[in-house]
C-alpha cells in the first residue's frame, strides 16, 4: 500500500508526499504498520520511517510523518548550533 500526492498552490506544484508500507501487519484497525516516507519540495527532501496504526487513517499518517520530520529537523538544528557554539 502506498499513499502519495502532489501539493499544489494555485495549480503550481510545491511539493510531494509518498508513504510506502514496508512493514505489513495487516489492515485491521489495530494493526501497526511501518512506512518509508519521502516529503519533497523544490528546496529540500526528507526521508524517514514512520510507525502508523492502520485504523487512524491516512491523514494521521501524513500528520505523524510531518511531526517526525519537524522533530528530526529541530534536533539536527540544535546539534548544529551546539557545534557552532563550541567552536567559539
């Protein structure tokens, strides 16, 4: 199973989202599956792996992926800031 879409603003593509199930525990509501996710924009791309309960639905999978991406970006930014601070 995969979930994918192109995000557009005024008919102009500004990004895409692709989630492909790579760990399949079924399609019952309580099944927790794993998905490889790519969020792509003209300026950057994020790849990650997300665990998702099937019964929570597609929009929750999208939200969970975005939340994980933002958490990873924040952690990387903080780590970079710490390295820069240590050099000064």
